[in-house]
C-alpha cells in the first residue's frame, strides 16, 4: 500500500472565493460552454461515417442551404485535414469534468454527458473498439515507420478526458468507452516484440502509460497491467536511472507526460523502479538544470542546457508549464517537501496566469522572456494549439493544491482565497482563506467592494499611506464542536522577513524560515481566526549562464519592463530599491501589485507583472552594471 504524506480532499470540497481568480475560472468556463457540440464532435462524426459535407447543395439543381458551413467550423489543429485533430476533445472533457466537480453546474454536466454519449455512438458505428477523430490506419502507418503527427498523443488526451469524466462526474459510459479502447490497443500491441514497442515509444506517445495506469487502478484487470508494461519507455527510463542527461535539446513535452505515467504506475503497482525514474527525472530536469525566473527550463519546446539558459527565443511552452506543475503536485503528495509547492506557485503565477489573456481568456502558446517580446494570442476557434488544450485544463484546476489532507490534520499549500468543506472523522469542518487587499497586497485585484468601503467610510481604520510590502491572509475555522488537529501552513521561498502569525489576535512565536511549515496544533473552536502576514521584497534573479543579466521579482511575481529593446540598467542587484521605485501604487479601490519604474537611468522604464501583459512589447531580463564598471 503506497502511503503519501499528503492527499487531495474529495471532489467538490474546495471552492474558489469571489475575486480575481474566480473571475479567471469563470472566463474559462464561459469559453468551454461556448464551443458547440457539433464542432467538438465533427471530426469524430466524420471518422465514424455519421457526417459528411459537400457544400451547399448536392446537385446542380439543389436550392437548399446550410448554416453549418466551413466558416463556422473549428480550424487550426482541429481542422479535418490536420493529423492531430481530436486532441481538443480530451482537454475539453477534462476541463468540463473539473468545472462540474467544483460548481455542480448541471448545464456543464449535461453538455459533457451528451458529448460522451455521442462519442459512444461513434465508437459503436466504427465497430472495432477504436475511437478517434482520425482513422485506425494512422497507427498502422506509424508501425511501418511512416510519419504521422503524434496519434498516440491525441488518443491520450481523449482517454484522459474520459477518465476524468468517470472520476469527477461518475459517467460510467466514459469508463466503458475507455475500456473498449484499451481492448483495441491490447490486441494491436499483442504481437509486437519488445524491440518494436521500444521503437514505437521513441515517437511522441504522450501520457499513454498514465492512461493505462489510471484504468488499471479502477479495474485491476491483467490486460490493463499488460498495457502498463508494454508502454514502459525503457530506453528513456533506464537512461534516467543511469544518471544520463537525456533531456537537453530534446522535446520536453514528449518526456514529461511519460514521467507522469511512471508516477501513476508507481502508485498503482508499487514497483519502486517507477518512483526512482520520477525522482531521477526531477533531479536532472529541475534540481541540476536550474530554471528561469518563471520556473521554466525550456525554450521553443526543447529543454535548455543545465546552467546555460541564455537562449531566450520564442520562450516557454504552456504545455510544459502545466505538466511540470502536475508533476510537482505528485511529488508534493509523495514527500511533503514544500519546495514542490514553491515550484508550483512560481509556475502558476508566472506561467498559467501569464499565458492567459485576462480579458478574452485566450492562450499564448509561448511566453518569451527576451528583449522586445510580444505575446501571440490564439483565437477561440481558429488555432487549437496543444497549449490551447492545456490552458482550459489548467484554468479549471486552480483548486488542486490549495488545501491538502494529512494524517494529523489540514495543510494550506497555496495562498489563494478559497474555502474547504470536509470532515475530520465524522465531524464537519470548514476552513476559509480570505486575503486582505487593503492592508496587504492582492495580485490581479481590480474594483472590489472591500476597497470601495475602505475609501468611502471614515469610521474605520485607515488603509496604509503607501502600498504595503506584504501579503496578508485570514484563515477562519468553522466547527460544530471543539476539535483537536494540526493546521499546517506553508511559508513560501520568497518570504523576506519573519512571518507574523496570530491566533485570535495573539501573536505566535516561532523560528520560521522560507520553504518550511508552521505547525499550529491545538484544540480549535468555531470562529477561530488565524492571521498570516507574509512580507516580501524586490529581488534580482540572474539569467543562468550569463553573469550580470537579471530578471526582477516582487515576491513571487516576475516583472516585465515595458520596452521593446534590450536596455542596460545602472544599479546594484543587491540594492534594488535604488533602481526601482513604486509606480502607480493605487488605483481607486485596490493596490497595484508589482508596479515599479526605474530611477537614475538615462531613459526610464515602467515595470508591471508579467501576467498583466497583453499586447505590449516587453523585456524580462536586463544587463545590470554598477557605475564603477561602466565602460569609458
């Protein structure tokens, strides 16, 4: 029996509170619901022989027209002529399942259930157990050594979506479809030699290993265990176990889903080799390689060399960002080490939020950090890049790492306004995280009622004169009876000074360090309030491989300079307060987190959080020199 340090709470236990993150979540939900059933299913219908199109009118004398013309279809990577077509379906099902799990919105469930039923109809029409938006012949072409664009990758997305429809919504038909597909793959691979399987797995097979492990965890059937063993990419895994760097300049998002598969295989089989593979991968991919200020170690879909990340090209890929967050989440559950929560936070703020347009909800495939960068946004129905799919998944999964369950009680891992409703034993308990956006900072904040009250009422304490230097949270405990348990709080890596923690107004004592936990073990009562202040500061992070070039961070937030060219700045990386000063601190009812401007420079530059950039040109890394080292 595998014992994890932390476990997730049951589906639906965590709810986002009203505010900026919930608004982002709703933006994603609106987009999910805007995609029509016909367009999501079109390529599946086509492959199953349930739909065709010959233009407006089938004969020269025809006069009928259809409103469902190509101008209304999905294009880009979901085009009927694209070999990767169908990948978005799996992402969509996954996101819809997670949205329903958190909101209980029956309209979302009804739409998702209908789509699953129609996929079942497509599978029945094909008749072999096969289900995809492309023909079975793609798989035969792959085995003949002919190029096809990642059919396994696309199938994995579909299987993952079906699994999450079963897991989070209880849709039994989704599991039945998945099982029939597993039968197809078991029969297809049944005669392959190990050498043939190894050649097959050297192509981009996505997370097929994870899919089979998920299915085996449900069924326990031998044939599903067989698929785990067959889809074990031994050439890659054995190289990792030998300590070889088989990542540099390799396609990152081919490898990460395979490692997520190894992680799941360890959990369902108990084979320690799989866990060793995961740990060896993290060691090489993160601990030894290092990362940029955003947490990324990739550029243009490829792993950057360890310690040398000066190749600031098109930038980090969202799929890599999301899947590395998923892996960090797994490792946090296994080990309890807060460094994995730190990593998740860095990639959430400067990845997930920075890749999404905060007004349209659309995706930037890449996020560049070089001089004069611009975000290139996808559209609602014309692109459907791979990152388009992981975007809708990521923005349906904010809740996953906020609260974690452990044997001794409850842990707060991510400081995101939300509430937990669960039980300790058989007694109900609630935990609510509220963020003080007036005496502390509140990233992403805009007009809000608390701020409106603070600037209009005079019979309440005044807000600070200038922008606060800390994040402040209140945690409220709801209980029916007194309860003894431990409330564990993660202190983040960016903590500048000692955290200030009080319970019901009484300050607590402790030698608390960044990347650690505060353990509050006591008998809790209904209405107890824990106040947490997390001081932050400006810091400079050197570009790996290029001494003297830095990115600037405000606590966990990467800053972007609004400039379309490389600029050399004069200043000291250890004394950023002489280089950057607060800019546009306050806007009506909220503080502007991460707004700065330079001083003492030949030409000034304004800085804003990277996640706020929309269409502006920006630069993240700047050469920094002291006046003593300026050339003559």
